[in-house]
């Protein structure tokens, strides 16, 4: 049954890699510009929704509506020199937007803070670890929090990261540091994983 | 979020987890009253997460020909809930193979809420009456045409039940956040880094009377020749369950 957790994570990773691969071909400047625009949008759920609707419509119909602000900036980066929308890059952004849409407003705010504090990779690692170790559990169980990536973090970053994990509905016991697994949080954690994968790819300078 | 924590707790307290949807933001509360329309995108590419319900600015009644009778909304008896939650979190890290470390973050918090709420719902009889007496507006309003043009990628829902505050309410949370880190990297000649910070937090949120804290939806089918509420949409029972319209 341990395998089923690994398979779920592997399938999530493959899906994210497949959906996001075209963003990796963008220059690091453009990726950072996209990340900055998305960080702004994380503070405004309606604008985030508007961008998702606009992009979805453009990919389905070929008609690209104009948007103001950070949403407009995202769309402009996805267009080629002739003004046509790149379908593969549009699909990649749609994947990130779809994952973000499944999160709550407080989670979006925590993600915006995480971008500022540059801890996306540690968060991604922790969420992946939790999914891998627990996804096979169909009942509530208590296990130690996987903490491999936390050592390098500042203490306030650890608190931010733990808040993000808890916001998915997982309980962390004090003082034992035991995580109570609830199988109903898998979709939320998966959406968080998808969001973090996309944002981390944009933040990665390599 | 204090608000989301309260609405989730309320749904659990009412014993309606999985049935009522907790509202996650006070700003969308006014668009989730009974008869309000909500849309939901279809899942793409077998994404493992569900798509959220997205409030619109419209009500089912905006779609229907004006006229009598005005639909009746039922109200439950008042329910009073007082809750105080105290809790905290902490994390500890230890590494092996020559690399040792310890990081702990902790926060202690207390959250107090006192709410008087009632449930608003539309009875099956009211749906029957609406289906029989109120036809779709003709010509179709522009927003309906827009929603229908998205039929391939979105479904439309109508709010059939909502939990509303009966009085102005104040939510309060008080917390102490202590974050301390100690890291020993033995491989690098026993370098130690220590960080400690302490922060007091207090949050007060005012919820006006009449705010919606949780809601329930049913799928709405709008076709050229009529409309219907799908009581059992997952079952694909079609004719037997789609009321008021011949599909």
C-alpha cells in the first residue's frame, strides 16, 4: 500500500511536468515577470478568476479578450510576435490557474507570502513528502511530520509553511509534531502540489 | 482565516459536512443567497482536484419571466452557537548522517465566536410551483446567453439552501506566535544559527446581520424550451428526475 502513495505522487508529478514543460522554455526574466504577475493576482481572487475565464475562452475559441493589470501582463507574455496565443503556454498557465482556483483565499495569501519569502521549493518538497507517505491511508492516522527540508528555513518561514499545510485541513499536534492524516484532504493537497509546482518552476532561476 | 475557520466549524456543528459548502470569504457572501446562480468549471485533463463553485452576480429569478407568485423561502428556528477554540502548532526536525538540526515553530491561539443563525431553504413544493408558473424570459438575457455559450466547459447551479446570520456578530482571535530555530551543521565545523521571534496577534472581524456563512446548491439545466433543477445530477436519471421539462 506504500506503493499507492508513490504512484499517486508520481502521477501528479508527471501530470505537472507534462502540463508545465513549455513554461520551462521561457527565459528566466519572463518567468519571473509571470511569477510577479501571479503573485499580485493571488491577492485578488476575482482577477485570478477573470484571467482563467479569459484564457480558457481564448484556447477554446481563438478569440483573446483584453485584460488590464497583471492579468493583461500574463496574456501578453503568452502571445507570440504576431499576437497569437501560444496554446501550449496558455495550457500551462491554465493548469496553474486551475490548481490555484481550487484553493481558498487564505491559502492564496499564504502562497503570495511564500513567493516573497522564496520558500516555494521547501513547501513543494514537504507537500510531496506528505502525499507520498500518506496517500495510501484510507483512514485517519497519525504520523511524524516529514521535516527533511525545513532545516534550512528561518523560523518564521517554518511557521508559514506549517500554516499552509494546516490550511488544507491537516492537524499538527503539539508538542509531538505529529501530523494527523485525513484522507479527504487529498484533492486539496494535490491542488496545492500543482500550484506549488507551477510557481516553483517560474521562480527557478536555472 | 478567521472567517473560513468559523464557517467550516459551523458546517461541522450543524452536522452538514459534505452537504453545505462553507463560504470562504465575506465578500462573496451576498452572492450566495437562495436562488443565486453559481457556476462550476468542468474538470480538465483528469486533474485530481475539484473545481470550485464560483458565485455569479445573478439570481435564477433574473432568468424567469416576472410575475406571480413570488417564491417562498422557508426559515428555520434560530440556532445559537458559541465557540472558543484554543490550539497551537509546532514542528521539530532532526537529521541524521552527520547533519543535525532542530527547527521549531509554534503558535498558540484562541478563537472566540458567538453566532445566531438560521437556515433559509426552498421546499420542493416551491420548486414545483416555480417550474409550472414561471417560464424563462424571452428573449434570453445576455448573461444567460453567455453562460450557455460556456455549456461545454461549465455547469450552472442554483443556491437552494443558505445559513444566514440573524444578528451582527464579532469574531475574535487572539494569538501568540513564537518561532525559534536552532541549527547545527556538523559537516561545516559545528556552525550554529539561532533565531527567535515573538509576535502577539489579535484579530477582530465584524460580520453583518444577513451574511451567508454556508450554502447548498443543485444543478440547473437551462435548455431552449425550459429549465429544470436536477435533484440527482450524478445519477444521470434524466427524465424521472429532471422536473418540469421534457428532455
